[in-house]
């Protein structure tokens, strides 16, 4: 999970976490692969673990799919952080430390 600046979804809540998962990657000889991703944003909940309160992702309040172009896929390389940064930029979400 990636912590993001608050995203307010009226009638659903405030999202504080972002997640992304690669759904499929069609391998083609022509190097025209275009992966598709599932993304979601989640609220924040407080859980008690060993008598200590811990903040954690809660309910998903918005989700969807994104596809990379062949050019974007070429830039991915071996660093999966590229995918997170790419998706956050596409969706207009901002990561926080």
C-alpha cells in the first residue's frame, strides 16, 4: 500500500491509501506488450494489535483499471516503483511519506 494525500469521495469517505496490481501482460514477439492494471484507493482504519493502535487500509471506496501504452511499458524496466509513480500521475493522486 502506498500512502497518499487525502482523496475525498462524497458519500463514500476519505481515501488515504493506494494499491495497484498487474492484471495481465500479453507477451508478443513484436514487443508491443501493453499491461493492464487494477488500482484502488482505501480509507484508513485503526486496528488494535497487541494492545497497541495501528493505522491500516480500510474499505475500498474507488477502483478501476489502467493500461500502459507500449512506450510506457518500455520505460518500466525492472523497477516496480515506476508503475506506482506512473499510475499516481495518471490518476492525479499524490504520494506522501
